[in-house]
C-alpha cells in the first residue's frame, strides 16, 4: 500500500498527495477517508481515492481514473 503525504492548504482544506495527483478530502467514516481530485470543478474530473488512517499515516486503498494527465513532478 502506498503512503499518501498530507500537504498544506491555503484555504484550510485537507489535501493529500497520492503518487500521481493532489486530492481534497470529501468525507471520512471512522478510519476510512474519501478524497476527490482537486481538478474536479476545473476539468470535471471524476477521479477519487480512498485511504485508511493507520498510525497517523494515510495508506492508499482504492483509486479511480482521472480524465486528465498526471501532475508534473
């Protein structure tokens, strides 16, 4: 399982950096967190990610495809 890095946000929204995209927190239930692509509104992207919080780290559980290229590193 990939570990997702938490990144700071100017508007105080929780964000994570998965290996290929930046995601914004949608909701959570217990230790499961659900994220959507930060380009959801701009590009109408349906990309989503599910993580599980274990020992203060988000571990990637599931991901769906995006409708745009991965971000440049």
